[in-house]
C-alpha cells in the first residue's frame, strides 16, 4: 500500500510508517506542501493521501478534484486543529477529517487502519492456505511454501485484494520505493516465481492473468 502525506514532519512520518508497518507492507511518501504533493500524484498512484490543513481552501479543493479524477478509489484524509472546519472539508470531497490527537502518530495510524481495514490484515486464511503477512510465512496443508522479498509482497498484496485485477503499474507503485526505476518485466518474473512455487505445493494456480488488464488472486 502506498500513502502520500502532505505537510508532515520527517520524524512524524517515520513513526507513522513504523506503526502501519506492523500490519502490512506500507510505503509512505512525504510531500512538503500542496505544490510538492502535485508532483508526487502526477507520477505515482496512492491508495491514501493524508494532508495537514494549511488553511488554503482553493488549492486544496483543486488538488482533491485532481486526485479523485486520476483514481477515484484513493481516499483523502485531512488533519486539522479546527473542528469547525470539518463540514467544509467533507463538502470538498475528502473521506475523513481528524481534529483530535493529531500529534500522536500511533493514534493517527489507528484511524488509518479503521478507514482502510479492507486493505490490511496480518493473515489470509482460505481453506488450507495460510498467508502470515506479519511474519512473512506461507503454509498449505501444513507444508511450508518458500517465498521471499517482493515475491511474497506481491502475493500478499493480491491476496488481501482478492478478485480485483491489478496492472503491473499498480503493483509496482504499491510495493517499490522508487517505482519509476522498476520495469514491467520485474513483475512478470516475480509472478512466474510465485506461480511456480505455489503450484509445486498446491497443485494449482492462485494468481491469474486477465488479458490486457493485469493479475488477480483467485483461490
């Protein structure tokens, strides 16, 4: 999962990323301001954008519209010290507004988990298949499946979002720190490794190709 924070301090972002990292593979990019944020969202895909309220309504409204137009599924959260501003932010189209405990990264992480619960999880349990995301372990019928690094991350990412199709570009954006330097072939190689390892244990495939669209997990 890739998150963009806007207007946060670097140390705060590190603590926030650490908190979320206990639940899933998570990459957090940090933009200094709205202008910097536009540079990030022009080239990268995000499942969540978190913005510290700077009191500039016009630029925020324009930015929210641009983000939602590019990817309607992207959630946008605003952190503000002004509780009276909540209604105005919701009218702009944001998904959540936080005005209490903003200085506590652990509490903000908990709020993010509540909003994005369908994308997070420490385990995937389907019949005899168990994917332990927190400990990066895979078992099928008490047999261990060995997958490491990005091959495991891709499997976990798709398994938590089963039945949805993801393009190579979306997978790269979600799981690589610098997606601009990763080729589509990298994903293809990793998918082939996943298929080979899982089929040798399960006897069937769980990662399926949807022509001209990408890949999906289907057990």
